[in-house]
C-alpha cells in the first residue's frame, strides 16, 4: 500500500513558465513533507519542506503548498529553468515515538523537463 | 567537501552469491539509512542505524543485513541475492536531532546492483 503517491510520471514545461508537481498521501500521521530533487548519477538532494501546521512555504523560486484536508501537496517552480530538469521526489515524514528524527516515505518521483 | 560516498557505483553479482555494498560519510552524522529503489518506484527504507542501534523495517526481507562498525561506515549485506533484488541502493545520513522533518537526510549517489 503506497502511502505517498506522485501520479504524474513526467512533466514537460517551457522555460520561464510555472512547473507544478503534485503529490498525494494517505497517512494522517505524517507531520512533515519534503521535496527532493535528483539529477542523473547523483543521489537525491533536499529542496524544500513544510510542516503539517503550515499551508505554504516559499524559498526563492520554489513554493510548496499543503492541503491537509485533501491530503495533497504541490511544488511550484516559478520561473522554470532548464537546470531544473530532474526527477522530483515527494516525501513524508513521521516521527517514531521517542526518537528525535524521522523516517521518510517517498513517492515514485516525477521527471521534470524544462525546455529552453 | 563533506559527503556521503557509496562504493562501488555499479555492482554485478550472480544469483545466490553474497554481495556487500559500502557507504561512508564525512558528515559525522548519527543516523545512517539504507534505501532500495527499483526502476520507476519510490525509494523504500530497508533499515537504519542511530549510532549503534539497528532499526529494521518490518517488511525488509531477512536476506538483507547491515553492519555499522563505526560512525563513518555502514554496509549492506545481501546474503543470497535473487533476481528481484536488482535495484539501486541508496545510503543516506542525518544528524538525528530535531523533529523528524527538520532532520535533513543527505544521500549518496547510490549503487546499482545487477543480479545475473
């Protein structure tokens, strides 16, 4: 049972336009949501995150929106650049009782291609 | 540069022949994780160490074992690889402090395992 889903395997966008990547989750115990970006031959790198107590977090060109009632989050990239072309993974974190760190549950990833 | 290093990057083994994948880190992080990622699927957490404490995921097959002889190194042992174990294996580290979502995980580039 996949608890974090990215239903779009790929997305193609023109340079300068907005990229919107979507993610749905089922486990209401998740308390933090993250986006990771992965280039070929490299490991995923952290991009941006949002706590479940917020509905928006912005960092430069990247904004993550969280809709808890719909169990949905999205990543907006404005404006999109060719260097943004990568695989984007949505991840959700829950904090096991008694620990000070969390375990991540990932989605399958969305391949973003930004055309010049 | 502080980083997470995985060796080898590509590993070929024969069906049933034990194989060991290596991960090292220069970040001095407390937590080390192993993920399995099959083609077009989400990375799936196999187990993690908090310092010397080993934490196995409930659905990780017994065929997969791990060792962490010191802070810097962590190994993934696959005792009898099957064809279904062919995948990308990702190692990650985190400080192990703060709430789960703020405890950023840093990933290595992965080892791609082929089972013949």
